[in-house]
DNA sequence: GAATACGGATTGTCGGACAATCTACGTTAT
DNA sequence: ATAACGTAGATTGTCCGACAATCCGTATTC
C-alpha cells in the first residue's frame, strides 16, 4: 500500500478540516501558520501546506500577507454551492445509472440512514451516501469536482446549523427514489431526482438562513 | 490592486504551465524540484509550491517520493475530460443566457476568431472564447471547476497535436450559434449547442488519437 | 481632526540540513 | 542463466532558523 502524497500535511489538513466543519473554529477567526504549527507540533512550512490545501478546497480564505480565515458563507454562496453541486452530481448519478457502477458503500450508507432512529443526527450519513454514490462512478474528474464541493457543503451546513431540517426517513425516501432509478438504468430520471433532492436541500437551507439572519 | 496570493510560485507555475502545454516538456519526463528551483533561480520550497499547484491542476502527476511527471493522457482521459467539461460548460453557458452576463472578452475572442485567416492556428483564440464565456457567468464555483478542466484540455490538445482538425470558420460558426442562443436568452438551446460543440471536438480528437496510436 | 509615522503580527522566501523512500543496477545464490 | 537480494544514488518529506515585505491598528504630529 503506497500513500500517494505527503502524510504529515495531510493529517494536519484532515484534522483542521474536521474542526472547521464542526465549527470548532468560528467563521472569521484567524488561522495562523504558527498557531497550526504549534498546535500540531509541526514546522511552520508543514502547517502552511496544510493551510494551502484547505484554501484550495474553499474551507479557508486568505489574502496576501494576511492570516487565513474561515469564510462566512453568504446567501449567494449557499445558493451557488448547491446549484453547482446539482450540476455535477446529477451528471455523476446519471453516469452511475448508465454504467451500473453503484458502489457498495453507497448502499451501506443508504441502509445506515434507513436504520437511523428519528431524532438522531444523520448529516454525516447523508453526506457519506452522496459521496459514495459519486465516487463509484467512472469519471475521475467529476469525482474530483464533487469532492471539492462537498467540503464546502459540509461547512455550509455547519454554519447554517441546519442539521435536521428534514427527518432521516424523508431523506432516505428521496435517496431510495434515486437508487431505484439508478438500478433501473434510467439515467434521466435519476438525474432529475438528484437535482430535485439537492434543490430541496438548498431551499430548506436558504429558508433557515433567512430566518436566522 | 492587491495580489491575492504569493507571486513567486505563481509566476513559476505560470511559466511551467505554459511550457507543459506547449509540449516543451515531453510527457513522462521528470520535473524535479531542484531542477525547477535551479532554472528559475528560486529556493526548492518555492519550486515545490509551484509544482504542487500544477499537480492540483492535473498538469503534473506525482507519487510519493517520486519526481513529478507530465502525464500521458489516455484515451479514457480524453473522453472523460471532454465529457466533464461539457457538463460544466453547458451549465455555465445556460447561466450566461439566463443572467445576461455575456462578457466583452468573449465577444472580442469571437471576433478575433472570425478574423483569423484560413490556415492560421487558432486554438488559443478558441480557448480564450470558452474561458471568457464562462468567466463572465456569475457562479464562482462553476468558473473554478471549468478553469481547472481547461488546463487539462489544453494539455490534451497539445498531446494529441490536434491544433487544426477544424477550420477557424467552422468553429466560429458553432460559436455564433451558441452566442445567438445566449443573446436570445434561450438557456436550453445554448446548453444543447454547447454540449454538441464540445462533443464534436471530443470526437475529432479521439479520432485523431486513434489514428496516431 | 486628519494625515502620518511607528511597531507588532504574519506571511513570503530563502538556504541548508537530514531522514525516508523509491528505482535501478549490480551481486550473490540457486 | 535467472531469480532473489542488497546496496547506492536520486528525490522527496520535513524540519529549523533567518530575514524582508507587507498589512493593520495605534500613537504621534500638524
């Protein structure tokens, strides 16, 4: 088993990413290279590359000679994020339906969501389903773009604090519809349902955003 | 006017990118950090940053502890690249048609292409048109994804050595059709024409690839 | 009160150092 | 001969320390 990339900046970036998504770092607070280096016991250059990576993912923003900050996603950002995601994910799901590359992980995530008791948080399971669905599909570039978007999506969900605007059962039901279309090989319907599913998330999040701002 | 990012790695990456796309670095040849540092008179860490950026763009590939190399795009890569681009660009063009954000640069590139004498190379002008079209559109994320794809597209065109599989007039004519739909606000038709336009490029490139491999 | 100058914080780049790891080649054993 | 093994050179991965450039808030000056 060979790692494809440096490991240290990777783990630092992974942990930082988790912290950012979990809102452990409030939006707007400065993430300095030295602070990261100190916290993880690595050199500043190592911390820097980790931060660079997150900046590339959109989870941090930085202007020249300024400390990186967790971005505060605007209403327009949220809308753009979900619209872009719908474009990419609908195409990816259509590709799954056509190529028949439905991943076992996606089915596992779907079952996990079905088994989630009402009231329990399920955002992670929901996202795992979507990620697995797209990962299984053959296009490396669609997968890459989708992965980049999903990071921001998670940040977005965290910032709007919208973890349970829907019940797990409702979300699972929509997923089921997508899966049925995929298994039936109906790419067009699968793509449409995916767009609808994402659009409904979008609307709910925007409504919640409007209500709290 | 404030630069958003470090300038040195940026210029090194820009020059390297140009060299890679121009096939000055043959596919497969190693691009070592020290060689880049030496050539541009910068520290190895700076060269490394530049290389990292190109790796993220897909213009270089690298496995752990190995020198970065210019990737040799496979037939599947070419197909995937154009399919992914069609997904993103069709959505972007539809957005231009809807939002009426047709950029002046796109029109300028279109006129430049119309004015290109038969037999002259026009790949750059063609690409400038597509880039400008998407850049003008409001979604930052669609623009980001498209830009990332276009780098690889340019590499692809260079590798297949397919600079003039079509005449400038033919390409300009297809562009004209897209622009007409955009100006008419017909997002659906603009998207369809964009998909067709990209698909025809794809087929021509693949045919040329098959003929030479 | 506004323009200016200062100073602290942070990034941007440098150079050198050393360990880890990969590949290719040559040596040894079968 | 050939297959397994091991070593050497190349390259990356990470560290450290240093210093210039730049940005920002604050104090100073007019």
